[in-house]
């Protein structure tokens, strides 16, 4: 069964911010990273459950969210019926709780 991968506005903005930041130093690397992250998410059409449950959320009993790691980034998503919804692309070197808190107070 094929799934449809959809990017939320937040995830799209995350991706743009990553690419723009890296492009300041090296446009070629930025394009390469963009391709790598988009390909990783696109591959979820075949087997979305392959991503692991987000460990920090699982500690709170939340097992709805999964992630693919494309070091050093985490592609956070959830499966909803035949859709894979990409929710965020985050830097794995940062604390997830701090990142989520920053998003809440924006």
C-alpha cells in the first residue's frame, strides 16, 4: 500500500531555514542536504512505520510520532490513515524539549 507524504507549513519552514543557513557558506552543500532530506521523507511512501518512535515523547507515553534520522537532522512525522504527515525537521544536536518549548512561545 502506497502512502502520500505531506509536509506541514512548519516542516517546510524548518527545511527552508536549514537550507538557507547552510547556503550562506556553501550553496552546493545546501542543495545536497535539501535533496537528502526530501528523499528520506519521500521514501516513507513505501514503509512509513520504519521510523522509530520519538524517544523523548515515548517517555511521556506518546507513541504517535515517529522520526527518521538523517544526521544531524530528525524528520518528525506521524501516520494518519494513508498519509504520512511531516511535522518538523529538527537538529538532533539540540534538546527536543527545548525546541518544542521555543515553538510554543513564538
